[in-house]
C-alpha cells in the first residue's frame, strides 16, 4: 500500500524531480518530463515582444536618419548649383536692391517670372531604369529655392547673396541656406565702381542648415 506522497518540484533543464515516500520508508526519486508553465510562456512572450518593438524602432529611426541625410546632401548640392547660376548670369535676375536700404534683404527674382519659390531641375543624367528614374525625378520635385541679396553697407563693392532650399520632411518644413557674395557692379545698374583696393571676388561660402 502506497504511503503519503510528498512532492517537492524543482525546475532543472525543463524537467521536474518528484520525491515519493513509499510504505517501506524508502525515498524514491522519479523524473518526468514536462512542458512550459503558463507563467513561463507569458514571460517569454513579453521578452520577445519587447525585443521586436526595439528592433522595429531602431529600423525606423535608421530609415529616417538616412532619408534626412540624403535630403541634406541634395539641398546642399542644389544650393551650390543655384548660387553658381546667380554668380555666372546675374543679368537674368531682378535684384531689387534699389528698393531697400543697405543691410536689408531684397528678394531676387528671375526676370519676368516673379514667384514665391522656384522649382528645381532634376539632374540631366538620370538612371536608365524607368522606376529609378521616376524616383529620382519625384525626389527633386519636392525641393524649391529662393534667393535674397543685400548691401552690407552703402559703399560696399559687393553684394551678399543667400540661396535657400526648402523641402518637406516628415510633415515639417526644412531649410538649407548658402551665403556667398557677388560683385556689386554686376547686379546693380549704374552702380559706382568698386573702391580702390577693394575686390569683388566672392568670399568663402558659408553654409547653414536648419531643421
């Protein structure tokens, strides 16, 4: 006849040890395999879900950073290109410096095309694949540029020019600005010649990015 049964369970390598007291006073140990308990399953699910959440968050953040970095590079390239166009062909633009006092910004507009922001042109060389070419064109469609000019002082021999590139990223307006200079005589009609010893060469460009 079996005696009292005393159970002391211990988890070891997913197995339980059961101690049984037989009628002869001998203690026998038997092993039996068992699965996970409900608590163990719940804990495992919580840990796995937390890990997946962290991985998804890191992946999303990396994509956002990559997109932001790409847009900044594109904006910098576009600003340099537009600045170069302004410096090489200033006669194609209305500078408006006659209507503002020195130290104040005047909006630079293409002659006959006043606008609150001009679209940018995609690169002349696009990927041969149609889908890749469409993605590249759509990317540049989201950018526009404006330009502003000012005379630092009344008798300054040069004009400060700032080109700004605007785009929308994650629902927010972004801006990249590039500032350089151009000879005053090339942008103002009837302007006095530069002062003796003054140079109309462009100063080193200064780039400013805002988020």
